């Protein structure tokens, strides 16, 4: 299941995003969206979890949590 993670801190990197989700299950892929001109995160990314129940657990555990004073949103990507 592919998840979108919104409102990430701008200084967050792809490795940190992957580590956050690896604690909750197997991930297939992790992509942080980066501004091509500045090289800085745009504040959102995508994580694909290997198992749907792990993705649901990640949503339940992380949606509304805080990272560096940012309240992140985690939901299924459409």
C-alpha cells in the first residue's frame, strides 16, 4: 500500500523518512519530493509498505504525530 506523508519538516531527508516507517514494517520504496531548483524538501513524500496491515498500522501510529514541531499527516495515496 502506498502512503503519502504531508507536512514534513523541510530539513527532513529520505533516509530519516525511511527509518521512521521501517520501525513499523517492511517498506518497498521511499521517496521524498525535492525541489529541483533549491534541492530542499517540498515537505511531503511517499512510502510504499509491503503489507497492507503494516500500512494501516503506520497510518494509525503516525498520522497527527509531531516531527520537529510539524504535525504530519499520513494517509493512503490515491
